[in-house]
C-alpha cells in the first residue's frame, strides 16, 4: 500500500505565506493614486528633456550638447533620477502605512514581523523598478522624438538604450528600498520625505567636502557609472555600491520595526 503524505513542509508554508504578503503589499501600492502621481512627475521630466533638445543651446548658440552619442546618452541617462525619485516613493509608501496605521493588520496577519517587512521591501522595490523603467522609457522616447527638430539624428545604439533602461530599473529598485528603510524608522510622511531628501540630496555634497575620495561612491556617481555615462568605478562596484546604499537603511528599518511598538 502506498501512503501519500499530505504534510506540508515548513519551507513551503513560509514561501506561500511570503507570496501572499507580497501580493497584499502590491495591492496596497496599486490601489492608491500615489503611483499615478509619480508617473505624472516622470512625464514632466521627459517633457523637460524634450524641451531641452528642441529649445536648448550651448553658450555659443549651437546644439553641441546632443552632437555625439555620448552627449545623447548623458542626456537620457535616468538612473540617478530613478534612485532619488524611487527613494521618495519608498519613503512615502512605507511611512504612510505607519501614519494611517494600515500596517497594524499586516502585523496581526503575520506576527513574525520580519516577514511582513521583507514583503513590504520586495513590493516597494518592484514598484520602484517599474516606475523607473517607465521613466527611463519616457525620457528616451522624448529625446528620440524631439531630435528630428534639430540637425542631429538619434545616435544611441540599441545596446546602450537597453543599458540606460536597465540601469534605471536597478537604481529605482535600490532607491525604493532605501526610502522604505527610512520610512520604517521615521514613520510619518513629512518626516520620511525630509529624511530622504537629506540622505539623497543634502548629505552627499557635504560628505564629499569632508572626504573628497568618496565622490565616486555617492549615488549619483554610481548611477551614472551603471548607465555607462562615466567610469569612475568598475561596473560591478557600482552595482554593489548602490545595493549597499539600499541595504543598510533597510536593515536599520527592519531592526526598528522588530523592536518598536507599531500601534
């Protein structure tokens, strides 16, 4: 007689639970107007790039800033913007849950808080990735459509376009995780946005002034290296550097959630 075991392994149970938590977090993100607001901002950024191509000139009145492939790649590189924008997205997405106490049912459904936090980080990272890819695509499209109004054609190869978009996606995912870590610590939207601006915009120049050798490891420099615009560090190092910028705040946020009352 063959005995069929109906026992579910702990690993399978944990994986199923994590999938449900991630789906729940994704539903929270996609059933609000916040992603649409960020898409509108991305469209505005793309429009500004198009306007720069159509109406912008160098000091001598020429359009030399779009004359070469490198120039056009630099104009279209979106990873640095993606990191900052997604950082704000992650900070708002997580902090508002604590501000509105919508995180409480999540922790009641998943008493092991680390699982809920990890699911939240995964969902926010996916959101940041998708928004950043959309933003990069809009920017590339806007530049490509506006170039015919000039004497220059579209000079960027398909390979480099793919790298620009992929770099933006990775930077967006990393930035969103960084913002989520900040939101987990600060826990109110205004404070989380202020903290994210401090970390992403205000602090890097100050750190560079204090330690000039750190300039290559700031998010903007790493993002530009990832996009292929600069080569301050190796490609692998730029990936690791952006990942570190994301993981450290995320771990701090995880510890904070584990140790503090969420009510």
